[in-house]
């Protein structure tokens, strides 16, 4: 028995060392396009992430979700300060949809830090209502975006409307109270409000009853 314990202990230590080495190698290897869950190491610093945002692989397939390069760069740029906002604004007019979407997503990730980009985002939304600019406008939650959202209510993805912040959420009630709202708009607003019922404060209850 004593001999088995002595022989087993080195094997246990050897196994532990092997696991540690494997983990270290896995964490230190370069980021790959397939590493959609390890975006932390995809780029470091605003310059590198802006370059990655504009790195394209193959033709645009038209998929709804951003490719790994743009998604990763947008996530990292969203953690940068306001100083990177002026460098993202021109990319909202980039000829490639994937780059435009990545820039809009980065600004959306910044939230209120990206308020300086609001006019450019409204223009981007007017040019491309089906793009990601609406998501960014919803995340910024600035009342200046309300007219654009109301004007394109029927063209807006429902999921984006569901994420309107407390400043922009009243535009949904404005649509309900507007006698000129189309039946389609009313159905869309009703759907969004029903999914967000728990988020409405008491100030909205009288308007809903009406």
C-alpha cells in the first residue's frame, strides 16, 4: 500500500502540471475567427480594433449577425472612451455594410458615451433603416432620436424597439395615441409594449388605459 501511494503521488502531480500547461497554451495562442467566445484577446487598443473592424474576409453574405472580426472589434471599441467616437463616425458611411454595422454596434455598446455620434447615427438610420443604427439610437436613449424612430416605426425591427430606454419609450405611447397611426403600427407597438409590461412605471398606466 505504501509503495502504491508513493508511486501515485508523482502521477497526480504530473497530471496537474500537464493541465496547467495545456491551459496556458490555450490562453496564449493567437485569436482566431472561430473564437467567438474569446473576444478579449482579439485586439488591443483603439488603433488595432479600428483596423480589425475594417478587416473583411470574403464577400458580404448579407447575414444579420456581424462576422467575427467586426463583432469582436465592436465589443472592444465599445469599452473605449469618448475619444474613439470621432473615429467611428466616418465608418457609418463606409461602403461595406459589415463595417457600417460594426461601427454602429460599437457606438451602441458605448451607450451614453457616444451621444456625440447621435446626428451621424440618425443620418445612418435614414439611409439604412434596416441596419444597426437603430440599435445604437435605442442604446443612446436620447430624445433627439425620437422623430426618426417614429417616422420609421413600421420599418424598425421589433427587437430594437423592445430595447428603447426610458427616454425614448414614450414614443411607443405617442404612436398609440396618434389617431393617424396605421393599424400595422398599432399592432407592432402593442406587441412591443406587451413584452415590456414589467418595465413600465405608473406614469404610463393612465396612457395605457386610455
